[in-house]
């Protein structure tokens, strides 16, 4: 890999005080999930490395907070252009270390760039409001101000987009920002930080530390980290939320998911099946927005089943770099084993596996972590494939009488990340938007992914905190509000 952030021997490094520095901790491998080939090493930051990064960020914050907002957003405009210029190259790095298809990688980066664009509007978004004559001879003004150093800990599945849910808003509002990307695919973050370096943020305003759980603990325990954004699995999200909150820090922690699609009797069944299969299988099912349980109204069940089966059979398994591939490899051999285990459990628990992708092979890539698409029917709540996050290319069909029963079944889930409804009825849609206990909702769309200028929702065991990523919530998360009352006529 040809990246500046890599040392001469190919090890991903930390970016601290505007410089690339080797981490002091142990080195681990970064592996191509399609070939099993070692791509690079990644050095883990020790608590001392973290302390250096946070210290430099804290120093940078002192002058950055007073830098006029119009100047603060200039590096973001440059970053947007650089990301667009390098989008294809970043996408290739992303595919090599993650496995998703090139089209998916490009799409993910586009969603990340959208956040940079949105944060360029901080001069308007950060205004809080004022009211003359709020009381006799009193004018009242709310003022938003930055807090200090914020950290973000991000997952493996969107290594390009998710860091950009946080970095642009944190720095545009006047904070300093430290990223700890997933240790499984840290090279995309190296690339992003190289471009941030070129975009011209003052040293220390943006930083990168690599590592695993110990590096995260050092960040969460650091007195000078004011707040934490986390995205990853539910047990870690819950624990970090509790730890950070107990330490008096701001925290937003997005967790795992189990998402549902409800197919109403009035739905366009072919369209619903196409969207549902794509939602469940894109990125090999490694998406927190994957709708992998379809609650299908009895009158359209058979038609939906046939259409879904057709779509599942036409998938193409292979390397994300190969043209025509629709499903790439899973992230690690351990994760592949886990997903295969979930499929076996589904069979044992009595669901009917009507399409079994477990035998699919990709001859050219014998060492890849591949699993073909699997389709279950007659699945029911209480089965692991319906209740637990799988994070693999597995879709389960559940029969329900109607939309009302679909909503009821869906709301029994402990997760609340996303849900979709396919219908031709405004009444169904209204009921769904009101009653669904999930944070991101879609009507007649397979994947409920909000644009950057809306917040990215999440509820129940899928989100811990109050203010979400993206949009206005991000501005409020990264700022504190003071209210000033003033009297000058006395
Ligand atoms: P993960 O929880 O294993 O890791 C996420 C991050 O936490 C990584 O940076 C990792 O180094 C760190 N980490 C892991 N274990 C830790 C520990 N014990 N203590 C401290 N830090 C730790 O998650 P993952 O496998 O990288 O990502 C997949 C998960 O993320 C899925 O559950 C998926 O649903 C979820 N996810 C959620 C959203 C959302 O918006 N809700 C978005 C993307 C992914």
C-alpha cells in the first residue's frame, strides 16, 4: 500500500501534533479478507502515546477555539475537494482491507463527504438565537461554544464514512478531535488523515491513534478528553457509555442492530423484494442498517418469497475489486465462522433454509472469508436468526397477518436502529412512523440511511445517549450553550 502514514516497513502509524509517529505498542496484521494476504501492520498506541496525542490536541484547542469560524471551515472545504479527488484510490484501499465492493466503497465515501459539506455550514448551524426585550430592558442571547478535545472510536464496517460522521463537526465547532479507528481496517483512516494533513488543519486539531480496547480505555479515562463518540457493537457501546458518563464526559454510543422490513398487502411486491434483498445482502450484510428480517403480510407472502428467492439466487460472490461481484468476503475468518454458526442454529431451531449459500465457493480466492447468501423462511421470534444481530448475508422471512402485527413483532426486538415499510397506504405509513420503535425509518425504501443534514437515529439497545451523529444533533453534541441576559438601560 502506498500511503504516507505507513512507515517504510509498512506499518500504520499515529498522527499526533501534525506528525506521523510510530506507536509504542505491539504490532498486529491488517489482512485482505478476500485473499488472506497481509496488507500492512498496525502499531497499537499505548496510554503514553494516547496522552501525547490528547496533550497536543488540548494545546491546539486553545488557539483553535478562538480562530474565527470562517477560517475554521476553510480546511474542510479543502478536505472535501481532496476527498473527491482521491475518492477512487481511497475506495480501493477500503476494498482491500474491508472486502466490500468498489461501488459500495465509493458510495460510503460519498456519504462521508456529505458530512464534510454539511459541516461547512457551521457558521449558520452553530448560531443559537437571541431575543431583544426578553424581559423589561433585558436582551437575552444564547451562545454555543466548543468544549475541548473529543474522541471518536469507530467500527470496521464503514471505515471511510463513520470517522466523517464526527471529525468535520467536532473541528468546525472549534474543538480538537482524536480518532481511534477499527484495528481491523485502519488504512482507510490513514488515508483520510493524510488528506486532513494536506487540507491544512493546524497541528493537533485532528489526530489519529491506532489500537484496540486498551487504547480506547486510555482515551476514555483521560481527564482532557471532554467527550466520546462511539460506534460499534452493543456490549461495548453500553460499557463505554457507562464509563464515560461516570467520568463526567459527554457520550454518544451507537450500538448493534436487528432491523425489520414490513411488507404490507398493498405493497409493490417485486420492488419490495428487490429493495429488501439488497438491504440484507449489501456489504455482505455487515451493515447496521441491514434489514435482515422481513415480516411479510400473509396475502402477498408467496409472491414476495418467490421474488426474494430470485434475487438471492442471482448474487455473485467474489472479491470486491472484481467487476460483477455483489457480495464480498466477511471481515475475518472468525466472523465467517460465527455467521455460519448462526445459519446452523437457524436450521436447528426449525426455520427452513430455502437458499443455502454455505457451499458457495470462490475458486480464485481459496483463502478468503466467503459465505454465499442464505434465505430462511418460516422463521419466528425466539429464534436466534430473528432476535440477534448476524452481520452476514442472511435474510429471514416471517409470516404476519398484516402491518399491525408486523409492527407488534418488530417492536418486541431489543434493538431499535432502523426499519422499513413497503406499502401503498398512507394510513399504514402514518401508523408505522408513529409506532415503530426504531430511530431510522423508511417507507418504500430498503435502507433507512438519513442524509448528513439529518441526524442518524437509533433507539433501545442500538443507541446510548441523547444527541446523535450528524446534522443539528452533532452541533449540539460538540458545543455547550451559555445564556447571557444583558441590561444596558439603567
Ligand atoms: P466492535 O464493538 O467490535 O468495535 C468497535 C470499536 O470499539 C473498534 O474501534 C474497537 O477497537 C473498539 N473496541 C472493541 N472492543 C472493545 C472493548 N472491549 N473496549 C473498548 N473498545 C473496544 O464493533 P465492530 O465489530 O467493529 O463493528 C460492528 C458493530 O458495529 C455491529 O454490531 C454494528 O451493528 C455496529 N454498528 C453500529 C452502527 C450504528 O449506527 N448503530 C453503525 C455501524 C456499525
